[in-house]
C-alpha cells in the first residue's frame, strides 16, 4: 500500500476459508478505499456478504485459542448451521496499545443464513 501511495481504510483482518487444518487456508488483508495494483502475492480481494455470529475478545492474542471455542459453543447453543469459515478483525494496534490485556479482536463466525 505504501509503495502505491495508499493507506489502509480500516483495521487488518484474517479471513479463514475453513477451520485450521494442515495446511491453513486463510488470507490477511486491509480494507482500502480503492483497488490496488497487484504486486507479487498482494492482490485485490473482497470479503463476501455473509451472516455471522460476532463477539469482541479483549486480551492477549494467545487467548484467542480459548475465545474461538467459546463463540463456537454459542453458535451451537443457538443451533445455527456452521460453514467452517470465520474471520478476525484486529481492533487495536499493538504498536499503539502496549498492554496485551487491552488488545481487542473482533471474532466473526460465519453461519448459514437459511
């Protein structure tokens, strides 16, 4: 982005096409105001419009491994149909928010809208 004179238009995210397995299948990205010129592995993409169950986890990134199963339990409690896809959006920047217990991560669990 910097090489093209652009800045992110929002917080970084990671979109996972399926639950973690070997190998992982996910994308890292930043929202942008306009399309970029592809460069190497950096390409334009879009997040699909989807129905999600969302929560915000506050704490160190190492705690995400416990936060995701808690969200999955909620999805199953409500009897939503799971798709296996999910994404995280990092609401705080660790360069700006130094104390890990104050890091905030939005968790989005994709469910079938039918």
